C-alpha cells in the first residue's frame, strides 16, 4: 500500500464534511498522523520488559493471567477489525500485541 492508498475509515472521513483527508492538509495534523503510526509500531515493544522478567526469573509471581487473557482477546478483536477493513496499521500493531500477549500467557502457564 502506498502512502496515499487508504482504508475505509479515512475514506469515510474524507467524504464527511469537516474532517481531515489523509494525508492531512495541515503539517501539524500530518505529523500527528505519522507520530501515531510510530506509536502503533513501538507500543507492542513496551511489553518486552514484562516478558524478559517472566522468562529470566522463571517466575510469574504478581502477574495476572486473567488480565493478559483479556488483553489478548482485545488485541485479537482489533486484529480482526484491521483485517476486515484492510487497515494494515491496525492489523500490524494489534497482531504484534497478540504475539507479545501470548508470550506472556505462555510464560505464566509455564512458571
């Protein structure tokens, strides 16, 4: 997908009066769009310290299995949403989150 090929949501926003097209016309909004793409890429990496802690200490004391299961269900739903709407950014970010959530869940079940 090139930088201008957009998914359904942005297309709908463009046809609705008063909303920004993509890429945004103003430099501030365009920069914010790109910032959020970066957030989508780097946010899953925030889970790495939890993963390293579980696997390096071989202990999951104080880590809630229910929380991580619910987070993985949420990410799975976002992944499905991204796939259905052909939104590669949501698909990549939520798919990455699922991998990390499942890594934590497996660590919780093992340790």
